[in-house]
C-alpha cells in the first residue's frame, strides 16, 4: 500500500466517526502556526495570488477546486482575516450551523473572507447544500480529504481562523452563531 493510500485510509477511518465524534468543550481551542501535515497539491489555479510583500503561511500553500469547478489558490487568503469552515452535506450539525454562518459571513462581508471546505460526499450534494442555505461565499470540494488532513480536521464541523498576520487558530467543534460572531469580530 502506498504512503498516500495509507494516509487516505487513516483519514477515511477517522472521518467515519465524524459529525460529533471527538468533540471538545465549546471553549476549547487548538492554536498552531505550522501544523505538520501533508497534502497532494491540486491543479494550477487562476485565482489572484497575494502581493509579493505578503508571506504565505504553510497552511495556505494549496490549490483546490470549488464545488462549481473553479480553481482556487489558498495563497489568495494570505494577509487577510479569513475563516475556513469544514463541513459535510449530510451532517446534522453542519445543517444546523449553516443559517447562522450565512448571517455572520454576510455581516462581515468585505472585512473577513469565508471559505467552506466540503468533504465526505460528492459534488452534487455539496452544491445542493450551498444552494439550500444560500451560502454566498466560496466552497471547496475536498473530495480526497487532503485539505481536511492538512488542517488536522477529523470530524465536522470545524473551523480554521486566520488573522491578517497569518496566525492560525483551530476550533474543532460546532460553534453557535454568537460564538462564531465573537471569533470573527476578533479577526476583523
């Protein structure tokens, strides 16, 4: 078995208990600036990269496809406050969280960039979820789990919060709309 297959198998087995497995208390946060993770890089992208003066954190050095098939470059988030939301279309907690997430993202439009990272399903289900909740920000289709692995996400929902300095804080559990709004306000 190749190393990539072994990593994917471990990721899939870990994700099998997703959507509630391994929960932390609501106030618990994991802070990191350089997780030791790997990923298979996707095809090249046409998304604008940050200016030359902005250092791209290791976690944002990836490319992916959106649920609509467009190219996305993680480096485009460098130097900006950003929230990555890890979700799955069938997850009851993600479905409960989506309306509040939409409100918080709209309230912070132009101040904080939101990116959904959908996994554990196929693109049509991901597209249907985005449409159902009118989530008007970019959503990546992480079909092979490489982005979830890159950020150490083993279950959903989960969040990666980046401030404008590129520092990362992870929340590996569900957040209420108010808790999310508080975290996002600290980034803006």
